[in-house]
C-alpha cells in the first residue's frame, strides 16, 4: 500500500463519522440487551444470577 498526499479538493470531499455511527449503534444494542435482562430479572418470581467475579444473587 502506498500513501499519497491528498489535494485540497480531495480533502474537502472526504467524509468521516463511520466510527461514531458504529459506536452509537453498538451502544444502543447494548442498552437494549441490558433493558431486556433487567426486565426479565425484575418480572421473574424467583431465580438466581451469577456474575463473573464471584457475585451470586438469588431471589424468591
């Protein structure tokens, strides 16, 4: 792969923001998954959960 200096016109046409868009979509997906997990946790009558690090929760 070779590099070359862009002209002023090429620099003006260059668009950025794909990384921000991808990060936003992934953040929204993570929030949606957490919302479902929390909803299921609070709506269940009894159960247990084990979180990495030795944390264990049980509810009846």
